[in-house]
């Protein structure tokens, strides 16, 4: 394994971790790492692998917004609620590093839904929003793992 491949592997791992704990732009980091590898290798196979990985990551990015968005509409959660959740998640990240983002998001969605629909219906709406966010993360993670798998297969084959 070359030094470039080792650095790319570490960058891909950090990108995947950034998807699970959304602090880093995980998908972009995975794609950038594979691009660096393709530039270094400079072969047709390298560029074909990069194209496949880019396609997987782009499709994953599109689907991660479409599918959860539909779930949110079904649950009746408006965009304003998600904006409040994102704002409190951002503030929570600085108050309680890393886990504060999750706590702040849940709290923000719950508070916005409580103000919108009342106490009894706020928690079911919050759970719907959390399921949608979880599905979004899972879709992005699967796309990144497939791209990483394609890259590993190409490295092993060469």
C-alpha cells in the first residue's frame, strides 16, 4: 500500500465518521479523497472508479433529501420546525460539544412542534422528524460505504 493510498484510506474513514457524527462534510471528504487517488493513479481504471464513486455519492445525496422529505410531509412536520431544530442543534454543538448538536436538534423540534400543535401531539411529530433524519444519515452512510468499497476493490485489484 502506497503512502497516497494510506492517506486516502484515512480520509475516507474520517469522511464516513463525519457522516455518522455530522461535524465534517463526510460525503465531500470521501469524494475528494477518491479524486486525489484517481489523480495520483492516473489510469482509466482510476477514473472509472472515481466516476462510479461520484455517481454513488451523488445519487445518495439526492435520495437522502427526497425520501426523508416525503416522510416529514407524511408526518406533517413543516420546514419551520426543522429550521428551529437545526438552529438549536447548532447552538447545542457549542454548549455541549458533539452530543449537544443531537440534544439541541431534538429539543428544538420538540419545542417548535409543541408550540405548533400542542403538548400531546408534539412528541409523535418529533419522533417522525428523528426517523427522517436517521433515514437521511443512513442513506448517506450506505452511499459512502459503497463508494469506499468500490475504491478498496480497485486498490486491491491493482
